[in-house]
C-alpha cells in the first residue's frame, strides 16, 4: 500500500523546474532560466505585473489585479505549476526537463 501511495505522489509532481515561461495576452513574453536571480516587470492592460525569480523558484510579487489571487500563490518550484493573473492577462508556467506533471485538468 505504501508503494502505491509513494508512486502516486511522485507521479503527480512534475519534478524540479529549470525554466519559467512568461505569457502576456496569450503570447510568450519571455522564457528565463530559473537559476538566475532577477525581477521582471511585465506590462498588461491594468499596469505592470512584477515576477520574481530566485534560487530555482518564481512568484508573482505584485500585480494590479483587484483580488491578488496570483500574488497569494506564493513561490512555485515544481515543473508544471503555474500562476495566472486573468484581469491583467499575465501568467507564467514552470518548465523542467522531465515534462509536465499531472494536474486536475490532465487527469
């Protein structure tokens, strides 16, 4: 039984991420290596979305959207994870060498 649970846990995650792909308005805005520490300001219809990248993780640090759901996501580290700020049409996804993990949409 423990083997089944462990297999499900490891199969569900996409593994460590190596890159972050940033989208604005449905188009690829940038693709950045997660090893680099940097801050990107992505312009959108409501203003700038600030994306921070540091030590193999990424987050949306600030966004002009009213409810701040994407900011509350916090730091993302696994391949396949994503943060989406719909009102400002900005998002990013983490990519890794092992491909995407499973989520509720691909189940």
